[in-house]
């Protein structure tokens, strides 16, 4: 294990081109880390953590985002073992492990004895990609949320988060940080909703955006309006806007047991291309 640890190093701005080359092999699957690299340019003060690299044969072959989320990218088995060793050495600092399911599973086999038990394990989340125009009629009611509508959107975001993750984003003093995150998404034009009479009927966000892909997240329909086909047309609007204005491909991942959501995304035209996994603490 000592040998693999020595191959892992903390990456910085001087490694930016090499990191981009690793991500470029699959920029859609790794859109989250790609966005983080683009925003921070690997400057430690902006990362809020580190990006680790694994060198093999004198070249960077694999990376791992190690901040609020532990996310492997293009990681070989040897790199995954090395990243897990480094994570054990430094102790758990992340709130989740996420990424391609086989990579997360290998990391978790090593980390679980020290980091477990996890609050929630989602081992097989279909990763879905949309490369063509949505196959549903987009909703004419769904639009970008305005900055003066933060107070309207925020409760729906809290409800979605609690429903999806089983905990409140406001727990342990997290309300200000979560509200700032929602405000940031609105300011970027990445928050979409169908709002009527001061009530949010549908909402969705673009959680990560690069020139190659946009990732849809936090899709939610007000419980009073479910079963009416609102989600498919709403997601269709978000995707059509993203493909027209931001990037040619849209992606997302969804819990395996959420059959309703999987049917909705299939109706929109998403195709399953792989599986993610998420370990939540």
C-alpha cells in the first residue's frame, strides 16, 4: 500500500492541462468534477478541499475530487486503492462519496470499516443522457426563476431535499448556506420552476454546467399536482433551454427504485448509459 500512496499527490494549477486531459476522455459522466476544475482552476483557496492525482508511467491517469464530495474520475483499480488509502490516512472530511458505481463500490470496501456505517447507500443509480431534442412537448409554464422569487422557491427546495435525502438541509445550522446555494443557482439562471399564485408546482435545477454537458438535478413536483404529466414537460423545457443555450448534452442520475422518475426521463428521451452510486454520511 505504501507504493500506491506515493503515486498519489495533491494537484494544483500547474496540473490543470493534465487534469483536463483526463476529464476530456468522458466529460459528460464527469461533468460535476469538470465544472469544479473549470471554476477553481485547482486553486486551493477556491476548491474547499483537494484534487488528488494518480501517476502511472510518468503520466497522470486518474484523479479524485476530495472536498465536500469524494468523487473519482477515470480511476483505475490501482488508483482507487491509492485514493482509498489516502482518504483513510486523512480521515473523513466529505459528506458523500459519489461517481460510477463500480468505482464507488471499490472505494467503499476499503473505507467502510473506518468510515461506516453510512446514513444511506445508493449502489445502482441509472446514469441517463439526452443528446437529441426532448421527445415531449416542453411546458410553456416552466421558466427561469427570478431573483425576487427566492422566498417562493426556497421552501420547495427544502421540501425536495428532505424528500430525496431524508434529512433537512437546514439541520445543524445549514439554512443560511443552503439558501445561499439556491440564490446562487437563481443568479446563474440555472433554477427553473412553474410558479402559479405564489406556489411552486414544478422545479428543477442545472447543478453542473460545462461547454460539454449540463446536469439536471433536484426535479420536484408539488405533491398536489403529481400524476398529471407535469414533470416530463417541465424537464423537457429545462433540457431544451440547456441544449439551446449552454451545452449540447444533458445528463442526470436517478435512484434505481424511483420508477416514476425513470419513466418520466425515458419519455423525455433520456437513454441509460451507465450507473452511479452514492454513499451518504
